C-alpha cells in the first residue's frame, strides 16, 4: 500500500492506494465516526463493489443511492435525490457520506455532503483511474448546469481517500484512457521527468500493468496533494490543474455532456492550449507535438470533434470559473512541465485556433 497525505492542518487526510483495500472492512469502518452512512454509487459500479462496502459497514445504519451512470446525471436533480436519501436515513450532523464510484459520483456525493446540515463527513472510494488520480482529491465538488460545467458547487474536503486499484480491473478501456489524460496533465504542467516516464510506460499503462498504474496514481496524487495544500481554494497555483479545461469544459458543455468523456475533452483541450502557446510565440512547437503524440499513443483524441462552431465554443469559455470580470484567464505553457496563467489573449487568436 502507498500513502500520500494532503496537508491541510486539522483537516489533513490520507490517500491510500493499493490492491484489495475495499476488502479491509475494519479499515473502512474506522473511517465512519457516527452511526449514519449514506453510500452514493452508480448502476455500473454497484453490482461489482457495493455489497463489499455495505458488509464492511455492517454495524452502521446505512442506506445506498444507486444513480444512473454518466456525466448527464451530474445534475441538481440527482443532487436533490441524494439529499432526499439523507433525509430518509434520518442522517444527523455526525453522518458520513461515502462516494463509491468515479468522478461523477464523487462530485455529486461531495456536494451533498458539503450541503447537508451545512456540512457532514465525506469519504471517497474512487473506482475509476480519473477519480483516483484527480477528482477524489482536493475537495472540489459540483454539479453541471446546461450552461456550463461544475457551475454550482463547493469546496469540501474528504476525510480520507481509499483507492483500491483492483477496481480498475472492471473499468472499460475507454474510461481507463480518459483517466490517463489527467495523469498526462500532471507531467505537462509541472513535471517533465514524469512526462518522460509516461512516454516510457504508455503501453504498460494501457495494459493495466499493476505496478505502472500504482506508480502513476501515486505520483499524480503527490503532485495534486501538494498543490491543494498550498492553494486549497484556487487563488493562484491551483489554477494550473485546469490546464486544458477552459477548452475541454466548453466542448463538454457544447456537446450537452453526451459527447466526449471529461478526460477525452481535456486531452483535446491540452493540445489546444499547447498549440495556442506556440501560436502566441510562448512555447516550442516540438513540445506541443510531443504532448499530442503521447495522447495518441494512449488512445485519446487530440482534435476538436466535428460540428462545434468556434464562436459558440468561445462563448462557452466565457463562463469559465477562472475568468475575472468577464476576462478569460487561460492556462498555457512555456513548454513541457512549465504551465502558467495567461490573461489578455486576444479573441482573434482563440478563434483562429478553434477554426
Ligand atoms: N472534483 C474534481 O477535482 C474533479 C477532477 C477531475 C474530474 N472531475 C469530474 O469527474 C467526472 C469524470 O469522472 P470519471 O471519469 O470517473 O467518470 P464517471 O464517474 O462517469 O465514471 C466513468 C464510467 O465508468 C463507470 N465505472 C466507474 N468505476 C467503474 C469500475 N470500477 N468498473 C466498471 N465501471 C466503472 C461509471 O459507471 C461510468 O459509466 C467529470 O464530471 C469531471 O468534471 C472532478
Ligand atoms: O482540482 C482542480 O483544481 C482541478 O482543476 C482538477 C480538474 O481536473 C477538474 O476537472 C476540476 O473539476 C475542474 O474544476 P473547475 O473549477 O474548472 O470546474
Ligand atoms: Zn479535469
């Protein structure tokens, strides 16, 4: 088992990474301090893993919400369903909400935990690669609106993250690839050495080599934990974790959350950010090419899907949460491992890139 700590003073918490962690009933049970537990999961995850989590929590008063899977369900309506389940459970302020699933379940359950009685304990049991390396860590919780991704949410840190890497055995390959996009992001923004390691282990990762996956998860979590500890609420450095996201979120929204997966949209968005950096004379073209080549080897898209208009995408980008008084702030780079926040990129440059 590997462990990474998110250092947030009294709210510090562990990220445990290892094969079979969901089978350790005593360890799971110890994470729940009160009597009431609501497990939030989805229809793909529940048949594989819900029973073993329920068994681990057998001494508690538990209830489970099984949501329909997919990004299109990350809505205020599903958030309402989770709150209704907490009410039905009679959950008091010492209740725990447990998210068992990917980032959709984690973001929804975390937002409900942030809001129920103004905040209750929350535990993340991520079952996708993307959730293990990114969404379960750092306390961003949210739902989407038709007008934009994650527009309604809260910062609410989990009490612990338990990543059982054995759950990745049942994850569809397309979802594994999507998670790798966020792994590549960590190399791209701040760790050229890790990027090179990924280039050397691309095939092993796709083949689900357990050692390679555990290493990629641990390095990613270490980087994210450090950023979150230094800038929990995204006043500065944390914005770098949004590399590719101003473009990617616009794509997801414009496609009605039923097109590219989040990780796929971020792969396209990172390539667009790298190309824009080159276009603006800030970074070598060779680095954008290297990023695109790795993403292609990982089976990820690198070009805008057909049918998306440049002006419509730019309009979507304006609701990005990093914008200040309506002016965009983009995460660009000076090359591999060197991302930064850039203001005042002319619309004409963005439109010509998107076209
Ligand atoms: N809070 C954050 O910091 C943060 C970071 C990154 C992404 N996100 C959000 O996370 C979401 C994407 O998360 P995701 O990629 O995990 O998607 P997801 O939650 O939709 O899960 C992907 C798919 O895999 C299925 N699944 C999950 N685990 C499985 C398993 N072990 N075996 C079989 N099937 C399994 C799910 O049912 C779903 O169909 C997006 O909404 C994104 O905005 C949030
Ligand atoms: O944790 C962060 O900070 C991130 O930006 C991680 C992203 O991968 C993630 O998709 C996040 O949900 C995006 O946040 P948002 O604030 O742009 O909605
Ligand atoms: Zn993301």
